C-alpha cells in the first residue's frame, strides 16, 4: 500500500444539529456544510487540509442508514486525549473506556456520541 489506508470516513447521524454540536464541542473545531451528490443526503465535514497527511470525513444523515451499532471505529488525533475526553459527558455523550495506554503507540479513549456511535480519541501523550 502506497498511501495512508484511510481516505475518508462518514459517521451516520439521526439529528444533524445535535451531532454537529457534540463534535464541535468535544473536538474544539467547526464543521462546515458539504455539498452532497445525492439530494436526500445531508453532510457536515470535519476540517481538512489537502497538504497534510491523514483522512477527513463528515457527519452524514441519510435515510435508511441509522446511527449506532455500526462496526466502524474512527479515531480522532489529539495532543492529549484526556482533554477531549473531559468534554464528552458535558456535550451529551458518554465515556466507554477512559484514557488508557496502548504501549508504544500512545493512549486512547473510547467514547459514545449523542447518536450512539462509538469513536476513539488517540494521542501520543
């Protein structure tokens, strides 16, 4: 494989406004509307830079694709995942596993968003 293995991700949501508020609060960032190629699909994109490595993605609301219970786990990169972890509950989510060591690879937190989707926070410190 010549490139990073993940090129894009989508987190399916039921209530777009609630999900946007959750991720903007926890990650301390702003999401932007993303034009969808399909008329019945609503998308809000995470910030992205074409000049930097890594993948970006979007919150996606699409009929027939309910949130929660999915088998994809997205990890957001952080300086210290404890900082973002501390925002999860106040933003309406819950902590599944608090910050834990993954040995030489750093630390992770597993949390659940307002839509029932589990996601990860990863940091080297």
